[in-house]
C-alpha cells in the first residue's frame, strides 16, 4: 500500500508544517473573503464518517470541500453498515477506493488508527474520545491571525482534562508554549502519547485562578463530552466552581482571548458575559475550522502549495 500522510493527532505534523499551514490558511481565508475561486480539488471526494453528533465539523468540512471544487459525502452510524457491525477495516478499504480523503469522528482513537491502517488515502481525525486536532489547528490559527506566533505564550484550560485539553497539550510540545490546566479531582488531564511534559510546558492545578493567572488564552469546554452522558449529574457537581467568569478572566492578561470549541452551555462552564463579551473569539474559531481544514486537506492531498 502506498504511504500516505494522515492527521490523527496534533503531533502528526512538524512545527514547519504548522507554520506553512497557518500561512496558507491566511491566504485561503483572504481569497474566500474576496470571492476569488480557488478550486484545486475538482473531481475529488471526501468521505465524512460520523459516529457522534456534529454541527461545526460537518459544516466546515463540507463547505470547505465545496469551495476547493470537490465534494463531501456524509455517512453516519445510524444509516450505514458501520452501525450494524461492519469492521472499520472493511469500511476503510471500500471508502478509500471511492474517495480521495476520509474524515472520521468516532469514539476510541484506536478506531481512527485502524481506519488509517487500511486506507489508501489520507485520514483526518474529526474528534475522538482522546483527541480533536482540527479544533486546535483552528484555535491556534485564531491566535496567530491576531497576535502572531504562539511560541512562549501561556494557555489556561479550565475544566475537564478531555480530548480538546489533551490536544492543547500536544500542541504545547510541538509549538513551544505553556499549558496550565485547572481541573477538579478525578478529571485531571492525562497525556497518552508517552511523552514527558516538564513543568516548563505543563502545570496542573485544582485552582482556576492559578491556571488563568497571566494567561494569553483562557479556554474551556463542556463539563460532559459526547460519550460520557451517563456521568452528567456527577460531573455537574464536580465542576461547580470551574466556570469561566468575568472575575476569573481578570486573572489573565488584559488582552487575553477567551476560546471555546463549542457547543457551549452558558451558565455552566462559561458565563454569558464572557462568551458574548469583547475578549471572546469563539465565532472566529468556528469559522477558522473551515479555512484551516481547507489548508490541511490541500496539504495532505497536494503537498506544499504556494499558488
Ligand atoms: N467544535 C466542534 O467540533 O463542534 P461540532 O461538535 O459541532 O462539530
Ligand atoms: N469535548 C467535547 C468537544 C465537542 C466538540 C466532546 O468531545 O464532546
């Protein structure tokens, strides 16, 4: 099987490749805004496999493929044979004969790895229980387009040490910034990639104010991620005190950005005045999913493009 590049974790790309992607995202975003057509993927097809709900991931990949001149094909567990037990390896073999690239949102990271191992075409992780690399790609672009390089900056994560948080941690190592995570007991961040994260890259605490102190970005996510709904009541109790409030934002730098991957629950993990306030960049993050993923798809299919 010919070797192809996949995007299964944030650590799959190098700092130079991220530098290229951020520059390319700026170009593609500007072109889209100016109404210029850019269609290098005419005749190309993306398979999008969803085993969990989505608004942004589906919409951004589907719109992005259309803008690049290609097509995106939606499959979900309910209406496909994956929901009736067809092995992911067989799904990979079939879809990669009909499409040029596959995006999957599923439960275990292992599923994505099995899909990639049996795919002839690039596979993109559109969220697993463990990681959400496309989100952090877009979030860091959102920082970069406003303030330049994220190297040496500080990101504060308030709440669950979940898939999005774990992806921030990988990004901290690849791009050289500090992550401070405040989580309640039992919901701490655990790295799964075997790397040692020294105190210059990662600080864990139970105190949200300590994590937010001096941060350039303050970010959070839902108390209960998809797949963990049975724990909802216990989580609501455990996460009391972990809301990003205007008071908490005052511990960060005065020009700190507030980020949230969305969907959000106002009054739970974030106060309405923060997410709807002047430091919030959540709508840019959502829009940038589309621009950054267009650059990623182009890179995986066509390599570095300067045109
Ligand atoms: N942020 C994000 O991935 O949103 P969706 O779950 O709507 O795709
Ligand atoms: N951590 C959340 C992110 C949703 C985009 C989840 O996995 O449900």
